[in-house]
C-alpha cells in the first residue's frame, strides 16, 4: 500500500505549464474590451465631409484593465456619424482595405483647428488608445513598449478588429503614440519621432521628402508622385499701432466729482482682450516637382497661398471694469465689522458739557417750560452729533469728501435740491417707457428693486464708493448719512423719493420693503399731522381717498380712550400695545357711544345713535330689519407688512399648536381687522345685524333662495351659511364684542410711529456686510442690464444666449433668502465672461476697421468675419490675401514688421508705396513681401502617396507622414502600410 501511494503523491506535485501568464491575461482583457464595444469586423462609413472633424460630434468610451499590478485605461474615440447602409454592412468585404487606411488619403480635413492630436496627425475618424491610468505613470523602457505593441498586434489579429489601436508611451506631455491597424492581408504601422531640436536638413520640404521616400522603401522606379499639403502659421503679437480705447479705472474719475456719472456702471476691458492673431497660410494640393522649398530658396510665399485662415488668441482673464466692480462689492459681504467699528467707536463721545446739553435737551421734553418743540426734535440732536463726528474726525480724515457726498445725496434725493422737499407723491414716474418692458421687470425675477428706485440707485452709489472713493470706510460713511436722512424725513414728514406708493412690494429685496414701510409710516403721520395743523375736518389718515367721515383736530385720537373703555377683551390683539391720549372736546359724545351695548344691536338699543363714518350707500341693499339703506363704512386699512414681519407672525401662529385652544387663539389674533370693520359697520348702520354685515363683507356666506310664502307668492329668503351658524364661531363672537365706533375713533391697526422706529433701528444696526447682502441682487440686476445694453450695440448672437442663461440662473439663486457664496461667484463670473466677449468684439472691430468702411458690401463682409472669429475656433479668409480681410491682415503684419525693424515711430505707419508694391510684377511682389511676414511660428506638412510594399507585386496601399516644426519642437508622425498576404 505504501508503495502504491508514493506515485500518487508525485502526480500532485507536477507543475501545470498551461496556466495563463500575466501577459496572456492582459491580451485577453484587451480582446474582451474590443468585443464588448463591438469593434470587430470591417464597417465602412460614408466619405468624410469637409470640416466634419471640427463641426461634428466626437464621443468616447473608457474602460480600465491591468497588466499585473499596472493599470491602463482603454479609450475609444469616434466621430458620431450616420451608419452606412445595412446591406453593405452585412456583406463580407474581404478585398476592401480598412476604413482608417482609406482616411489616411482623405484631403478634406487636413489641419483641423480643434481635434484630438491623433486626428490631426493621421486624419482618423475612429481609434482606440491604451494609456497608463495614472497621470504620473509612464511606459519608458523600450522592452515594455515592444511588449505592449506585441499585445496590441495579437489582440487585433485574434479579434479581427480593424480599428487602429494606439499605445501611449513616454511621459504624457510628450504625446508619443505607437500603434497598429490590421485588415485582411494588410497592416498599417503608426510610428512617431519627437525631438526638441530639429536637424537643419529637415527644416524644409526637400529634406522631409527624402525621409518619407527612404521610409517607404518603394521598389518601383520611378516612384509614384507624392501629394503634399503645407501650412505655415504666422503669429502677430504687436498691436502697438492700435491704441486700446478703454480708459484704465483711475482715469474714469479724472480727479473731479462725477467723472463717472453716479448711477452708471463702467464697462469694458482695461487691456486689449485679444493678445495674438494667428494666420495660417495653406497650400492644400501640391505635388512633388511643382514647388521648390529647400535651404536656399522657397516658392512658399504666404501672399500667394490659396487658402488663408485666422484664429485669435484671447488674453487670459483680462481685467474687466464691470466684473471688478461687482466682485469688489461682493467682497464686502465677507467683512464682519460694524459701521461703528469701521468709522471709529469714539465718534459719538464728546466733552461732558456737550453731553450734558443733549441729556438736558431730552429732559426738557417733560418740563412745562415754554420751549418750542421743533428745536428739541431728535433730528436736530442727530445732526448735532453729525457735526461732532466731523469735528472729531476732521475734514481730511473723512472717508468721503463733501463734494462727493453732496453729489451722491443729490443723486439719491433730487427733491433736496429745492428749498422745500417735494410734498407730492413719492412714487416713481409712471410714464417711464421701460416700466412695461422686460428689462424693467427683471427685478421680479432677481428679487432686487425697480431700476428707477431709490434702493437701486443706492446700490450703484455704494458700489461706486467702494471702488473709487474710500472702499469699505466710504460705504460705512455713506450708509450712516443715508440713515440720518431717513430719520430726518420721518420726523419732518418728507416723503422718500424713488419709491412706489402703497404697501411694501414682497417681490423686491427686504431693504426696499423696509424703505417702503417707512414711506407708509410717513404718509400716515403726515396726513394725521396735517389734520391737526389745519384744524379742518379730515378723514382718518388710513383712509385717504375715501370720502365720508369727518374728524376734527380735537377728537383725532378719541378712539384710544374709547378702546380703553370698551372691547377690553380684544385690545391685546391689536398691533399696538401703547396708547396715545389727547384732550377730548366731545367727551359726552364718546361716552354716549361707548356705553351703547347689546349683543346684536337691536333697534330699541340703538334708536338714539346717529350714524357715523359712512362712505357711501351700497347700491339698493337695505338693512334686513328696519329697511334703512345699507351704507358702506369708512374702514381702517390693514397694516402693511414686510416679509420678515410676515414670517415672524407665521412663526408665532405656528407655535400655538393644533389644539382647540391654540386654534381659537390663532383665530382671535387674526381677527383684529375683522373686529375693526364690524365696529365701523355698526357705527355707519345703527340697528344692523350680523346678516347685514355678512351681505356686505362676505356675500358668499349669505345664501338666498326663492320660497313660497303663506299667500302663495314667490319671495326671496336668505340665511347665513353653515359655517356662520357654528356655535361660538369667531364671526359671531367678534360681532357680539364689537361696539359702534367709527374708524376715526378706533385704535390704529397700524401704529406708524412704532413701525417707523423699528425700521429706523433696523437700518441703523445694519453692518456693511449685511447691507451688501441686501443690495447684491440690485447690483447683479444693474450689471445684467448694462451687459444687455452693451450687447445691443454689438449684436452678438452667442452673447444673447449667455445673457438668457445668466438671467435664468440668477432668478433661481437670488430668490433664496441666503444664497450660497459659490453660486453668487458663478453669476459674477458669467457676467465677467460676457463683458470680455463684448470687449473682444470691439477690439476686433477696431483692428479690422469695420466702422471706417465706406462700401456697404465690404463692411458687411468684415462684420461677418469678426463675428465668426468670436464664435469659431478658426475662420477661413475669403479671397485669402486678396480679400477685404486679407488685405487688412497683411497690413497688420507689415506694420508690425516695420516696428520690429526700426525704432523710429514713423515706421508704425504703413509706407506710402504699399499700394504700388501690390500692383508691381509678381516677382517684385514676392521679393518685397518676404519681409512683410515674420518667420513662420509653425510649419506643418502632410505627405501622401500610394505604393506597393514591401514587394513590387504587393497591393498598392496608402502611406502618410505628418511633420510639424515649431521653435522648440519637431515631430514626425508616420503611417506606413504593407501587404502581409505573402509576408
């Protein structure tokens, strides 16, 4: 048994040499990827159209494979095209060479302006690249390169894939590739040479032809003709003959006030946004023997080139005024200092005597001494403090000098120019032609403010102050002056200009709403004070515009006392907790009305009441019980609210919870306006009932239907709706509590004094950062309007699309209460990009003199050419050097060459014999124009032919070599095909 077991143990120790190696696994993975992407077999596409490499859509697919522990990425690049006819695709095309070999000879897409480097070098529409996955990895040794190339060759042979497969070798920046393409009995090898310094014999056509012929090694004599395509690229960098028209930022102020008008934004690039012009002169179809180009002589005259194309190189991030303007303002949002910290905390500190004066002035308000009240107003004290600020700081230390400050304040408050500020409406001009336009209504989308409003103007002024006049300190100084002006206007009943009348517009930014709220307060206070001064009858200030109730100066605020005596259970739900009492001349009347009670105001209880506070009769409606006409009462207007007050109110109501008690409290809090209207209705319609009020206030809750009475007649009978009949509902409770008190004697629903002080305090505590956050939507709004205005002058279609995208993006971002800084920066960056595009358009128009063209046809051609330069990577010059644009480009190069050859400034002007030179003989013109252009910055050549390789009886296959020579780079990229049927 032991002897039998020994051979068995030896069997298990035999090494299995059939196990796949890492190399074989790698080849298998390459084959698997090619099969997954369905790159097997020969699929012929339709012939390539001219320019399709640039205008067509390129796509790519990627996968990752590994050779042992070294990772490679496999990428399939292909031009998206309509597939060829299915019938042709199903046939076995054994005798047809692969598509990529046919593309080697295609001349429709030589020198594409924007494509993958392998597309430019070999003219391929489809290829696969295997490259190290990590950027820092590289295949450097020759043995590894050969191993990878062998892997590629085996994978192509095993799968039958006819798509070229490349391997990237050396460091990625060198863009070195080797590859292979296999077909039925044919193979193309892709080889490459990359040198830093070019050998002298290969700097011209004759030397490159020698390389190409020796590489082909064609056994035929004579050699078939070689097709040649040549492109020379010339670079123009010197624009000294053109002065860039945009003034630098410092020149805009010019040392005088209002150098740049307040309310206008600057625009344009401070430097030329076009840094270089690249002229490519191309000879697309030449044959060997027609042209001479060697180290002694060359026929390649750029003026004679049949094709010219131009591209422009844009300056990297040119300084743009509008972009800088908005960016600098945005930076304020990140500052944390308060206004006092910026201007100095000691500004309000004074000597003991002066402090005593102010406190004494405040104490005098409560003393009976006959001191004129207007001299003790807070406004006077604030302005006194203002003088002391200036005294402490000194005129030379003030962030804003008086001239600039006065100019700004006059711009913001034009009514201050007259002796007496305007007492008229504070609304903006309703006849503004922009008011209905899309530009004017942008504030709705941006949540900013109308472009003719005070808030919008303030944003522009602060932006300008920040950029030109003192930076952050100037902003703090102007804001302090603005707040003081607001308080002065509140105390002196001067309406704020540049704000639409009415309640705050919730579509605008919060700061605009606050200023509108302050204007509402001024309107109410002004109406009330005028009633007191004139000693004439006046309706309740909240009801200006409604005729009816009369009110004398002595009983203006009787409602405060009345409310103190009656309706105590509802007092806590009014907006004001403070009451203001004055001497009453009609105490008896107040007592008479205040003592009237009765749950439903029956006819007996109200017989002695006389109607008060009527506005006008309500059509033909009559009271249900006594048949008297139903009168609409004068009512208080509801209190205007800003969005932050609405949010506070909703939070308070939400905290009451969902319990029955919470719901009851919530309903009572929301019923202050309802109670006021009920009291006004009772005062105007003595003897009325809840049904009468509902018929006027909520007609849907009074249901009428036709019924037959006792006598058989059809009559209308009405009753309250089901919700009004719910026991102890809020309407019934409020009606029972309401007393017949006209609006003029009710407590104010809107306490303008309290709300104005809240607004003024809110303004005073705003830090510059908070202010910038509030006004940034207005600044972005202004920047977009400025860009649209400038674009209209240039009419660039691509810019129109970008502006629409900016508006859409901004409207989404700015509607959020606190937009992210990153998103705001994106918007500003987009605006700056548009500004740069418009500046480039103007630069090109200036260089090509589109405005100076006298002939309309020539002007249209040049404008079309400039427009294409902005939107396309490369533009063909119609007529080459003899066309309108070609002549101008030639002159640009001539002037630049004259400048480099001579230090004389007069050389910047084109020589007067320029026209004569163009009209000379071809030989003279060629001889003279050699110096018109600098040496070419890049020389590109493509050599093609079709020859049998490797034997004379082999199939004739395409051969191609691409060469590029620049100042510091020389590259040869060859694709050499051979017949492998017998080799």
